[in-house]
């Protein structure tokens, strides 16, 4: 999983979330015109992403079932004719919510998630899209967002940048739940008396 993007994800929604999270951490790399921030070591970036994911669900009750994808790091390149490596990568990690959330409860879940982010001093932006979503920018430049996809998939994505450009910065990927066709098993399947109705 590490170092690659699977084509099975709902592309437009994931791309929009990635853009929002990148905007949350603007200026962290060398392309912002100012001095680049110091690279975050991979182990520190992983701990930060895990903390962002945990903080996102800390105020959610009843608790949700989920699984975490392997962390990923994507090398960043300049734009334009003189495309070259910027010397850093953007890291992210996704948490797949496996509890079925009824669309009527989306705003309730967002309210709980955003309450936790705001308590940490994060700047929060809720999307007006349908289905909705929300992103948050932390004072240290890290970002986190939650996206509801029309297919029913729900993902929380944590983002840290810049991290070093190295092969397999987070070690060997661990096995993740898959369906019989090999795609990730990330379709919510567990009913909850509160969230699923």
C-alpha cells in the first residue's frame, strides 16, 4: 500500500480532500517561496498522523468501528516545464470507518469530530458539499479531514509534510482487510442502534 494510490477509491472526493489537506499545510515545503520547514522524521510523522486520527474520534459517542490503512508518502515535484523533485514528500494515513452511518447522522458525527479538533486549537472548515465533509489545520501545519462518499464510504485522512524522500519510510506494509476481489474492505458493514438509524 505504501507509496501507491489505489484506483478503487472514489477519485473526486479523495482528490478534493487531498487538496484541502495540502492547503492546510501550505508553506511546509520548499515551494512556498520562503525557507522550507525542517523535514519531519518518518517515525515522528507516523506518531503525529496516528494522534490526529485518534483525536478525530475522541469525542465521538457511541464509539465507531474502523481500521487504519498503511501510511503513505508521496514525493512532491515542482510544477511547470522545469519539473523536478522538491526534496520532500507528503505523508498521509487513512482511517476507514466501518460502522454504518445513516446520512441523517452525518452532521451529528461532524459536530462531534469538529468539537475535538477545535478543543485542540485547530482551524476547522466544513464543506457545503453533499455529502458533507470537514478539514482541520493544526498549529504545527499538520492536517486532518473527514470525507463522506456517495457510495457510503467514510474516511478520515491525516496529513503531515514535509517528510524525507526515502523508499518505504514507514517500513513494510501490514496486511489490511480485503474483499474477495482484492480491493480494500472499506465498505461500512456494522450496524449501530444510534448511528445506523
